[in-house]
């Protein structure tokens, strides 16, 4: 039988109503998951913006034909404009795929591919396609500058205006793809250092 002194010092059987300290690991993990979802949601916004601008650029370019005569300018008559269309169409398809992958990751909390493959796939393709858009936009801009000094833009100014809009939309797509590339690069660094795509 325990003495009253031991009972007063807590040596007896604990009361069922006594407070038991609860660990805070669940709280921290919940906060980390929420941070990861916000991070992935930001990437999704950039992917969506890239898709919209690149698709709009491709549509503006492919519909840029004036007149039905043989001397009427058409976008496919110029190598640089064909390059602009192809680059933006490719990036639009890629961005659509990445949007699906982002929605998958947000909803299921796992990557579409194995994690190490996903982080390197995103970063590598973001870099490559960002340079592709920048190169296409630069080529299109150089051609536009040349055309403004010729009869093409004087006779059919709408052709050059629509080409300018298409190229500008392509540069906007490059901007958002560049931002996506920064975030995917951050995920690569975190994976290399911590073994996780995000510093939790």
C-alpha cells in the first residue's frame, strides 16, 4: 500500500482524467502539407498562364493570312513565323500536360511520375521550352523589324499587327514558363539536398 506522501508526489495510479501531453508532429505535418499544396497551386497558376498565352499566340499566328491572291502575305511564307507558331504550339501542349500533372499532385499528394523523375522532367523541359520560346520570339521580332521597312506592312498593316500580337503573347508565355522554371528548379535543389521535392 502506497503512503499518502507518495500519492501526493504523483506515485499512485494516474487519474483517467489527467491531461496527457499530445505531440505536435501532426500539426507540423499538416502545416507542411498545406505549404506544399500552396506551392503546387502557384505552379499550376503559372502553367495555366503559359498555356493560355502560348495557345493564343499560336492561334493568332495560324489565322494570320491576308487576301487570297498569290502576292498576299501569309504567315507560313516566312520561316520565322512558322517557328513562332511551332514553338508556341509545342509549349501549349507541354503546359497542358504539366497542368494535368499539377492537378494530379495537388489532389493525390503524389507526383504523376516517380518523384526523382518528375522533378528532373519538369525542370529540364521548363528550361528547354523556355529557351525555345525566347528563340522563336527573337526570330519573329527580327523579321517584323525587317518587314516594317518593306511594302508588306505598308500594304497590309493588319498582317504585321497580328504578327506583333502573336509574338508578344509568345513572350508573355515565356515569362510565365520562366517563373515555372524557377519553381521547378527550387524543387530539384530541395530534392538533392533533402531527398524531398519540397523543404518540409
